[in-house]
């Protein structure tokens, strides 16, 4: 998986590569799907949610431009795999999941994978985590119709926010860097994510 799907597609940051090598992906999927855990595809994790394909996770983390000690906000915990990768790269990871059953599963997965430096809660991820702001980096694992203002407001100056934006059918991965006057926005890759449900996302 790492050699072909990640390094083979240009993700050659040694820290990201090492984080993937150190994180057993099969621990984050249902037992029935363990045989597909390292395949080049998203996988269902229940409740209408998916675990993104390995390359997309690596690509989004690459675009964050993380530095040692960074405080990161993740919106959309899912089964906790991306959180585990982030925890190996950043100083602290704060993650929000809308669905309580998935949040419980993620905590159990982190225990099995010996993941630390993570704080998690259940809530509306589109509103961020104001009491813990600012964050040096943010990654959103669900598509929003537009960039949630609450997230941008909680991003530290110079920090990057990586988020898929668009309709349920057509999305683009955007990178926003907080500046003194607002944000610099770049459109990167076409993508396909589940919808970000919340006050500043899609309606339920």
C-alpha cells in the first residue's frame, strides 16, 4: 500500500511515509473487510460513512504542511485511522465526530493501535472546537457546500485548512491558508466525500 499507492503517487515525505508504515490500517475496519484494508479504495465503516482511500488521506495530510508540535483539528473522526496518522505527526490532535457509535469505535481502535496525543468529542464539526482554538492546521474529512466560517475563524495565522467543497456529486479539495486579510485559497484535486452535516455544512 505505502509503496504503490502513496509513494508511487508522489507522497514522499519521510515522516508521512513512516506514519503510514507504523499504523496498521486493518485495525480500523470491520473484521469482514480486513482483506481489503490495504486496497486502493474507500471502505464502508457503518452509518453511511466511509474510510477514505489511503492516497487521499496521505494527500490531505501532505497539503496541511504539518510541523512538529502543531496543534491540529480534524473534522470527521470516522473509524480513527486518519486521526492515528495525524497523531504520529503533530503535537496534539483534536477530533470531532458527529456520530456517537463511530466515536466509540474510534476510541477502541486507538487503544488497540497504541495511539496517543488525541482528544476527541462528539458534536457538530462544522462549528469547530472554539474553546481549543487557534489550530495550526485543520483537515475536514467530509464535503461542505462552502468553507465553514467558524473553521476559518479558528485557524491560526499562517495555518492551513484542507477541505473538500462542492455538491454531493461534484467536489474539489481546497487548501486555505489564513492571512492577515482573510485567506489565500487554492483548488487542488477533484474528490468524492460524504457530506459534512451541520449548522455550517449540509442540512441533515
